[in-house]
């Protein structure tokens, strides 16, 4: 073979571009290439290397590489390069040997590329990101990322000194995808992407948009995820999930910020700690579900997770992805569903994130009138772009399928639906018809909910939507958005305002408690007392209650009992159940020591018993979303602030009568119409002594009289405790008590002896 010319086939511009990390097609220069007379040339860019050698699959040295210029090495082989050859490189710190990344051909299949371009790849994190895998018998990691406007994309990490010149990627022009396989890497390897933008500027190194694991903040690199699937043991839960989460099932949800519920002595919160401590607590308290504030990886803890950048990875703050899966598995084995808050509306502007990812407005809109959220200083996803839609849909499915999540509560839906959300005239762009509706966001939400219903039957999609947008939970064929449930923000604001008022003023605000029933069945609702109501100077729930100490606690107990007996599923943020006095602090923990005090322990016991009663009595949950399940008996007694209503189940279900007295005055001899004669059992009384009340009640039962009242043929005469709610059940044969819902405990708790009421 003639003397090898290491520069043959190269011009100075190509060498310079490789050395500067600005070559748009590095595979055209690096790796194996045909040489003259059937020979081949192998080139590698190894800045800082002392020597380099091409080694065959059997370990035999094939050729010493010749330095070309500025870290570029080349070697001539007498024939085609064998598969897979290796590069043995001597560095100042030692020798490293691995297969050459540039001998691997195109990695992503044509179907993957096509589906990604169309926004229809439902397992996007299996195609993009970092995949620990084996190709042609060589183990390593396949990297891929979408950056259609970049001039160059490289993967960087400790394995190449975070030098973006070392591993520039191949561009798949048909979809704007960049890919490379790096042999010798494995799970746990930190990495980022380095891009040169469309204008030729070097961008800040970017975290992987579909990374499945991350370093713990404040570090921001993704980690190559372990490809070994988690060994689930929740088959029984998954088989019964659809029935447990139907509109006729009892749903009582404990909303939780994982890092500030409790803190282990001398340690950090972890998923293992929560599995050991939280799961038994939820079981004891009778909640059916836990809803976690966003656990997707996020850079700023003070955002509570609502400004995420890692939409495919649980935050490393509490452990690994496998640790999170184990927590979900423990919840399921205890019969507790897991819901996640999920944020597809906007994302933060952090330089390492999605913002101008390839130097252009890739995930967001270019025009700030569409792409910048003024309230939160965040960027708004471009819902008109296929790849962005595919990215968000794949994220939703990742949580539901990979982590067995039972539902997503979609955050800030109202901000998505309206182009003028929180904007003044001139600060927004109308839709193509001149309207304020965000037609692209509407189409996205419908598409998302349709995909989830098809791909994960039984999983819930819940909207945090604060306006009167019609049909949020209506079916897609009927023109609805297709959510399963919607948070009833109007009910929350009205009723919380009412119970926060001094009782002397409540007669003038009676409608705040009744208005919610005007629209209670227009959607399938969740009644939320969420984290947003106990922060930013709003005070805690108990902190809003008026009056002296006794009245404050009685007010809160009555409000909880009203909520649990009102149509709609229930959600309570952590701390409400112990009457937490302080506002929630995400850097602290709940004051569980308060339960050493009788009044706080009483509220906790009441919430537990309300959960038990709600789950045990079909009349209180089976028709939460059905107008036939509710009937007013007394809805107009403004002067006395008394409300009475029936909760009605199906034919065999005993009817429940709920009577509320929102004044601090006990009322005796109060006649209330009932739809059936016989005995009405007092099954819960929020004034019971074990809750901290005064034990004013009805001795556990009342016999109906043939005296018409309130449009009913019969009536009962009751004693109404002050600032209290009493629940009666018609004494038809009750359903057999179950271990899950021991109604007897509630009935016993609600049979107080008569006792003088404390002074108002």
C-alpha cells in the first residue's frame, strides 16, 4: 500500500470545522471511510490525546493513528474496517479503549422518525433521550434529541470532559433529529446536549427534554436511566382501578407536597420514608387517593414543582425513579390510588431547559403575546406544533404507563383555553376567527384526553379549570374536552368565604352556600380545599375561621362535614385534617404535635370518620355527579343559617339527611320534612364530644311523625347543635359494614349525650 496521506480526502475547512466543533455532518469526516484501492481510512477527533491505535474485535492492533491537525487522528487499513473496531487512546491520565461511535450507522428506525415528526410517537422516551442498550453486540448508550434548527448538536458528559467537540451527533434531516451511539457508557452516566444555534452561536448546555432521570438539584444534568423495568406487584389494584375511580365510586383525595409533610429525624425525605410513614397514615385516615404536587424534575424548589423541566422523570430530591415506582406500588397494595399534578401549560425560562432550545422558539411561541406568561414569568407551549403535542402526550402516558399513576390533575387549564388569560387589550393575539379561545390548546386537550382514555382505560384526567368553559367533563363525541373530573373552584371560593365570615353576617351571604347547587351537576366535580388556599397570606383553614377558639374549631368541623356531604368528590390539602394553625411552608413540615391537643385531634378524628361515612354510605357518593342524588329540604332559612338536604343513592341505598347550623346558637324543636317514615338514625354529628364539640344532639335516633313539612309527607323534630352538621340515615336495613368502611365507629361517635352548649 502506498504511503498513507492522513489529509487525503480532507480540506482545511473540514479539519478546522471538526476541530472547532462546527461541522454539520461529523459522520462525513469521522469514523471509517473507503480509501483508494479497496483500503479504508479511519478518523477520530481526540483533542488532548497522546497516541491512538485502531484495534480489531479480537484485540489485535490494526494500525497506529497519525496526528493530522488540532486533535484529529487518522489511520489507513488495508481493507474495510472490521466490525466492531476499537480505538485505544493514550491520554495524559491513562489509556482508554472503546468502540468508535462513528462506525455505527443510522440508529432511529424510519417508523420512529415518521411518528416523531407527526407528533404521534406515544413512547417518545423510548426513542429520544438516552437509551442504555446493545447494538451489534456492543453495549453503550444511544442518544437522540429533537433540535431541527441547530447547526450542530453534541452529547457531553464526564466521559468526554464536557467537551462538545468530542461527540457531535448525526442529523436526521427529515425530522430534525440528532443521534449518536456512545459505546462503553451505562446507567447513571450524567449527560447534557451542547448545541450551536441557527445563528451560529454556542448555546448553554441543555438538559435532555425527555430525560428519565436527573441529578439532584441544584445540579441539572440528566442521568442515563436504568433500563431494567420495575417489578410491580399491584395487579389486584390495576384490575380494579376503573371501578374504584368511576363517577359512582367514593373519591376522597389527600393532596400532598412530598417534601414538607413530615421529615425524618436527622434525615431527608425519601420515597422509602413516605412509603413507610404516609401509606399507613392514609390508610388510617380513610383517604382513597393521594395527589402529589408535581414530582416532575424542576430546578426551583420554591415553585413546588409547578415549573418543571423534566417532564419524564421524578425529581431526584426524594430518590431514584425505581424508588418512586416502589412508593406507588406500596400505595396500590394498600388500596390507595396515586394522582399527580401535571403541568402542560408552561415551562420556566432556565437557560439549561427548553427555552429557545435550538436557538429558536422551538417548544414555545416566538411572539411573547402568545409565548410568555406574564403572571409566572414562564414560557407557553406552542400547541400548534406537532412535535410539541407529541412531547406532552408522551409525557402524560409515561407517568400513567411506566409508573402506574392512576390519574393526572392538569394544572392551569384556564390559562391554556384563553388567549387573553391575564392579559390586557393589545397584549394578546386573537384566534383565526378573531376570538379569545385558544383553538390549538382546545384541540390539544381533546387529543390528550382521547389518547389517555384509549391507551389507559381507568386512569383519570382531572382539570384545574376556574372558568365557566362549557363541557370540560363532557364526552369528546358530544363536543366536550373529555376530562373525567373538574375542580370546582367556584364552590371552594364561595363556601370558604361564607365560613370565614362572622356568623352574624352570614344571613346576608346565604347564597354563597347554595349557589353551587345551581351548577353542581353541569360537570363532574371535585370539591378542592387545595394548597393554594393556605399560602401567600391567605392563612390556614383554621386561621380563617371567626370567633373564639371553640367557635373556630366548630366552624371548621362544620365546614368539613358540609363538604363531605355535598355532591362532588373530595380533596383536602395536607394539614387541613389536623387544623394546622400556620400557613403551609414548603421548606418545613406539618405541625403534627398539634394532635396532642384535644381540639386538633378532634378535627383529625372527624376527617377520618367523614371519610369512613362517605365511603360506607352509597347515598353520599354513588350519585355525586347526578342531580337525582340531591334534594333540598331547607335551602332558604337565611335568618337561622340552617341548611338541610337529602343525599340519595340508588334503589337499595338508605337515604341520608344532612342538617347544617352555621350559627353559634343551638336550636331545639326544629322541624324538618323527610321523605319516609320510621326511624332516622343520627350517624354523624360534628358537635360530638370526641371531636371537641359540646355533645348536643339527638340521642342517636329520631322517629318520623306524620306531620307534613317542607313539601314532604312526614317530618322529624331535631335539635341542631351550634356551628355543626348532623347526618341522619333512614333506618332501612343498612349495607353490611366492611373492613374498609366500619360505619359502626361513626355511628357510635355520633350518639352524644345531651349537654348544654358552650356559650356563643
